[in-house]
C-alpha cells in the first residue's frame, strides 16, 4: 500500500472536539500571539492543527498547533468566521511517538536570519511602507525595526526619523586623590 501523508486528508473538526495535550513545553510570548492572531485574521488558517484521534474519548488531541487552536478560542471574530471549525490533520501514533512529534514540530520551526530580515525591512521601506505598517504586519516593535535598519546601513531608511538632542554629561569635578 502506498504511503499518503496526513496533510492530504485534512478534515474540519468542531473546536469543542479538540483538546490540548498535557505535555507540550512550547510557549509563545504575547507579541507573537498577537502576530499569530493577525496572521490568521488576514490570511486565514493556512496550516492545519495536527491531532491524534482518541476513539475512546471521541476527541482530537493536539500534537501540533496549540496556539492556532488558542487563537480561535480567544477571538470570537475568528470563531465566527470559521464557524467554530478547525482544519485538522490526523496522525495515528502511540503517546511516545506523539510526544516526539510535538517536539520535532516545535524545534523544526527555525529562526529568522538577521541579515535577511533587515533586507526585508529595507525592501518594505523602499516600497513605501511605514515603520507603523512594518510593526503591525511583521509583529516587530520600533526598536527591532530600528536595529534592522541600522544593519543595512542605508541613510535613506532614517530620513523620516526624528532625532532628539544628544545627551551631554554634566561635568563634575571629583577629587580622586585619595584613590592614588
């Protein structure tokens, strides 16, 4: 029999039949959760929730996608738009294999290369996107955008930045003779 990856058999499952697992060590900080919400709000669900179906409890236990699941739970606009249904990819594995799968999914997400991210910020700026637009759509705070702009070293990226006066230290005369 030919193997067929679970992603080719996505099903719609009511969120009420989906339950989190008890072993996922992954945590997402509030800024990234807001970005995930924005992503789902703008792009929709583009990746399914990976679950194991427990026949004895008639529930789908999350292996990967807990935070996508949380977005629907916490945002009525997403729940209503999706009619309370989540896309689910079902895997049939033992508990130990599901635990390993959760960790593989978490760790395989990778990280962003700073140089590539700074080039993206540069290109968005050249396309006329403001720092506020970049902040909202890429989930970055202004300091992160500034650091990425500094990496590219292009003065044009700073043409709209208002700079304050430089800090000037107060000159004090101190007697250091007792330290000699």
